[in-house]
C-alpha cells in the first residue's frame, strides 16, 4: 500500500514539474473566437476534460443497458441478420507455353 502511494506522489510531482517548465509555451486557439496566449498545457487539459465529459453519457447508457436485459434483448432482436452469400474461389490461370 505505501508503495502505491509513493508512486502516485512521485507521478504527481513529475506532472507538476513538467507543467511548471512548460507553462510558458502558449498558443492561439480558435473556438468560435480567437483565444490567444493560452498555455499549451491548459489546452491539452481542456481537451482531455472535454473528452471525459463526452464519454460519460455513453458509459452510463452501456451500464443501464446491462441492468435492463429484456429491453436490450428486444433491441437486438429488431436488427435483422444479413447473410453474406458464399463466393466461389476462382482457379488460378495456367500459363500457356508457346512453342
């Protein structure tokens, strides 16, 4: 247990140090308006948080589907299965010898 806590603390310290050294790197971001002098680290953190927020509803929809097996099974039954016809393999062309 203490090994995991020390590892997490070292990881947090490493992220803080890297953030401190790279906080001066800035960029301009256009999101329906030009935002200039935004730290790159803040832009990456914002993009990560936006991804987490977008992913959360899909996570809860999947878990609610598991709790309601009957409704999910009905949804699966509504989707028709299509069968792909078998394709015959062609024989390789034989080389003709010219005399």
